[in-house]
C-alpha cells in the first residue's frame, strides 16, 4: 500500500502545485511589477562594477534566496532547520568541484547546468538526512539534529583530503571574471525565482498542508496530510534555494573554503532576516534582507569591529519587543485601534 | 609508562574534560526542562565567567577558587535577570522559536562583545598551584583538574539535592513534567522559569571558574562548548541531572579517545556522528527509559 501511494506521489505533487487562489488585487500586482522594473533598470543608471550600492543589492539578492528557503522550512512548515549554511556551502562546493574536475564539459562560468546541479546536490543531502531526521525528531530535537549534520559535513569537507583540499579549499580560475553585471542579473533573477517558488508553494495545497503541520502536526496527520512527505519536501526546497545561492556566491568568490562558504553567518543572517521581516510571510524575508544587509554593510564600513555586537543586540530587541517582525507590526498597530 | 598507562591517561583526561561538558549540560537540561528551549548562549556565558575570573585574578589578585564566592551569586542573579529581562514575554507567548532566537542573539552579542573587550587571543590563568601534579600509580593528574572535577561533582550533587529536597525544587521538577498542570496547582510559572534560569547560569558561572583554572580559553570557544554540551545532553537524555553529567563524561572520553587513536581532526566528526546516531536511535538518551 505504501508503494502504491509513493508511486502516485509525483503526480499528486504536480497537481497540488496549481495555486488555489492567486491574489486578484491589481494594486499588489502593480506594486510587484514596479519593484521588479526598478531593480531591473538599476544597471542602466549606475555603474555596477564600481558602485557599492550594486554590490549591496547583489548581497541582498543572495540573502533573499537563502532566507526564502528557510522561510519555507521554518516559517511555513515550522521545522527549525539549522543547516542552511551547509546547503549553501555544499552548493558552492558542487560548483567548484564540477568546474575543477571538468565533470559536465559545459561552460562552467554561469552555466545553468552547473547551477541547477549545485541546487540538486544539497537536495539529495536534504532528502537523505531529512527522511530519518524528520520522521524521528520533532521540534528542538530536529534543530539539534540539523546542527549535528552541519558540523559533520563541515568536518568531512575539512578532512576531504585531496578531493576537497581541506581548509585551503578550491581555487577557481578567476581570469574569467569580466564584470559584476552578470552577477547582478543572475542574482535578481534567482531572487525572483525564489520568491515565485515560495509564492506558488504557499498559495497551493502544499502550502496549506505545510501550515497545517506547523500549527498542529497530529491534527494535520489525522486529516490525511502525509506529514513526512511534506516536511521533507519543504526541507528539500530550502536546500535547493540555499544551494543555488551558494553556486552564485562561488562564482563571485572564486576561492571556496569551509571558512567562507560554511560560515555560521550564512545560517544566522537568513534566519534573522526572516524573523525580522516576519516569518511565514512572503514579503517579510525580503524586507528583512534589505534592512539587515544595509545595517551590516553600514556597520562593517563604519564600525568594523563592534558591528556584530549590534546585530546580536538587534536580534534580542526585535524578538523581545516585536516577535512577529516588521510585517506583524502592521497587524499589531491595526488591531490596537 | 607502558601502553596501558597511556590508555588510562587518555581515559582519565577524557573524564576530567568531560565533566566540564557535563556541568554545562546540567544547566542546559534544567532550562530545557521548563522552557523547552536549547539555551544556546550557555557556552559563551561559561567563557564570559572564565574571563571574569581571569580579570578578578589579574586585576584584583583574587584567587580563582576564592572568586567563586563572588561569581556564584552574580551568576545566579544574572540568570534571574536574563529570564525577567529577556525571556518572560517569549515564554508566555508559547512560541519557542522566539526564545530560541533570543538565546542565539545573546550568544552572538556576548561572543562579539568578548572579542572586543578581551581580543580573540587565548588566555590562561597561571597561579602558584597550576603546575602542581599528583601522581597516582603512574597516572599524572594536575591539581587544578582534580579540583575542577570536584567542583563539577559538588554542583551536580547540589542541584540534585535542591531539586529533590526543596519545595521550589519540586515545583521545578513538576514544571518540567507538565507546565500547564503545574500552573493549575498554583505555582507561578515565571518564578519556576526564573529559578531554573538562575540555576543554569549559576552552573555556567561555576563551570567558567573551573574551566578557567585548567584550560586556556578564547571567545570563540563558547560556541564549540555549547555544541558539545548539547551532545552531552543528548547522550545523557534530556531532563536528567546525573544523566547529563555522565553524558558529558562519555563525550569527553569519546573525544579524547578518538583524538588519540584516530586523529584530532576526525575526533569532532566521530563525536557528531555518534551524536546523530544516538539522536536517531535512542532519543531518550543512553540511560533514559523508553517513553
């Protein structure tokens, strides 16, 4: 019986991706289109290669991709995953390894095949570890388990010997670098893709199921939601987005080592962006990403040493005084009347 | 010293280091019991108190062990302050990720503040008795490590007696079983949470002093410490005082054994791997009863 259900699963999944309700309010569509157009015209007005602002936007796009991934896992499905940086790093490493070992025989630099593969490798890891972890561990135990996965993978890469080249990492041929413009465009495109993915997931049956799991797992299961499948699906989506972001960052960095791409900042910052903006909403992580990336860029320029202190303080203050984030603030003000 | 002697020495070192994880794990276990969160800042708080101990020693010349008289009350108060200042609202919200993120924010804040104040360079406390060594049948145990072990055991016993013999201790135990029913019995949940936080941070203070006298420490070590304590906690089973201590000792032995027999680089991977296996197949801990 289980096999039968699994055989039907891909079909069910596709069917459930069809949105049940798309917003019909034209104002939102107009605003969304205007914002996209505004970002798309930025390279025509400012010089992307020299401007710090363009770099800042590139960073925002990267963070939006990862944060939307975490948003699906934690914001919608309610599973606090603490290994997004591993997926990010794995994506970067996949790109680097494919390039260095000449695997796919394609162009490598900004090659869609490589980027998709870099997204899929973390997905494979997410499925392999997700099925045992998500079926056995709930809540905090899952968070701790993903933390264990994170450290195991980091140590494995550090100890990978000649294959991963240990702590020194991979050096990609940086001669191919010409300009920042393709980074900007790819970043924007992928960020739009990430937002669209989350939008379609949340507006479909899958999103409904994920939210049901977040609110009450037992109740969701008793209504016929296959809890494990949906949780693993959400986990895999998060892994895919983080992996693709990692691939893009690998093209930017050219030197991939565990310290740079597996850094805990790639875990904490996206989480912080989600909760700051409003977890479990689509615009929340976007607002959070722009706000926090601005704060941290500003901090690293003017207070290079002390700015992480303020990031920590900010998390505490936000969580202490507005646990529902910037988006939730609007509701709170409205409900106060 | 023969082969056997080396193995015993590795074992003893593991046990002595493991008690540090154990004492941190007891604190985590208490806070997890009532608040249901992993208090990720525990490790940096331990290192913070190690630095306080270091300052008391270098600036004021107070003996590290004597400074316990000062550090224990401060840490107890700090724990209570943490609860009332930071976690009270989040605990009432019943959204545990909020408390979890506050703990992570605290980790970040304290770690980076320590980097600025004390620089990332490792520090050690060197006293007159740091180099004292006891030789027991070929084993070499330093005096400070033995005292650290003693401090860890005493605080574990202290917490155990507090939980078993006092009224508020009983309330804490009841709250870890079922917070809602405990509240219905007329126990103030805030007070129970504040007491567990005080105990947890108090243990962190004691562990900080014990750690500072034996090992060198730097701000970044706090995160590693809390991860190791979480592993110790998983080994011992959540919500079990002596289990947590024993889990810490097992982890210490595993770590020192793995770094001796395999290699120091792989030791961490072995610990995390074992941790994942324990979490999967015995989530109730190695000594816990199956629920």
